[in-house]
């Protein structure tokens, strides 16, 4: 939108699509960044069930510049795009679509955003055993990024959906050099696997509305010095992180990954450097408000 807050026929549209999506703070974040730089863009949210039609609509709308893609569409969306980075195609999950005059290009910013969050927390993931809870789109991006950009010792992948889990484990085994193990996600698996895990990453919606009072990991399984990273960013402190912190774990909020990936998206949408401080300030105000 223009500096005076108006929207015109030249305003470029960006949006987040998902289901559910009402909880998303992406519109507040990106609109604040657009306004800070005086860019004629506007960002909104769309709940989408029919993904194929939504992508066709983006292709048909000249001013529809960029799309953020969230649960549950990060994997399927690749089927409807014209171009996807080789790395992201091998990962099999993307969260960003750019409309280049009707040609739709897909990228992933979740993996790099998550890795930056881990490193910024002072955590060295090398020679670590990583326990991943969930095997969906975000999990794919993070697992491949860790496997290719660090020297972790082992990835333990878990999910309640066995075909999805086995597919991701096979892709990681064939596409990276890291040792990969797969287990169906449940109380017994978590109890058995927590003892060897150095880094635990929750990539499931558990902890997010309407499951704010839930955690997949019983508090008694944490040990001091473990790293616990929850990709859920609302609420600001999930039950998982709160209980992990109380046991002396190093905790990493999904806020950090969310900001990092949003910064990368903003720069792909606009070609401008993102006003990171503005984006962080708005996000924290919303989460604490």
C-alpha cells in the first residue's frame, strides 16, 4: 500500500495460504515492513482447501507477487509450480512462491531460517543426534538443511503417518550422507529416543492453538544441556519450551525461525533488504499483546 495507507491498481499483493491460517502473524509482520520502506505492497491471509485452484488464481492475477505457504500445503504446492530450486525440489517442500509475470517459482526459507536460529542461540549442531518430531513440510526443510549444512551425527525422524515418515527417511538417506533412523511418533518412541537426543525439534502443531496446553514430551524426560527447539511461534512460550527450560535445557523459540524465514521471504518478494528490527518489534508486540 502507499505511504498514505491507500491501495491502488498498482499495489502488489502478497499473502499467506494455509488451513488453518487465522492465527498467522505474517500479515502484521510484512505489512509493517512494507510501510517502513514505503513500498506499494499489501499482505493478507487466505484459508485455502483447494490448493490447485488457489495457485491457478495467483498465476492469473498480474499484481499477485508473492505467497507464503504454510500447513498443510508445503509439499503439494510443488506440483503446481513452473520452477523450483534444485535443492528445494530434492527436499520436496517449499514455503515461498514468487510470481514472475505468470511464471511461478518456488523456494524454501524454513530450513535456512531454522539453522540460523540454532546458530544464533550459540548451539553447535555438529556431532549431535537430532530428534525430529513430525515429518511434514517444515521437518523436511529443517532435516535436509541440517544434514547438508552441518556435521550432525544422526537424524531420528518421527511421525504418526508411517508412509510420510518412511518417504522422508528414504529421501534423507538417498539425498544426504547423514545417518537416518525412523520411528512412529508416540509415547514409547519419545521415551526411548529422548535419552540419546542432543537436539529436539518439534515440527508438529502440538503446542499451537487449540493445543496450547499440550506437549509431546513429558517433562521428566528432559536432561540439562539438551537443546529444545519448537517451530511453533504462537504462543510465544509453548508448554514444550517452558518445561524444557525448567529442566535446564537450552530452548529456542519458533519466533526466531519465523523472523528469519520471513526476512528471506520479504527480500524475495521485494528485492529490498528487510527492516529486520521493525519486523521483530511488531511480532513481539503481537505475541505479548
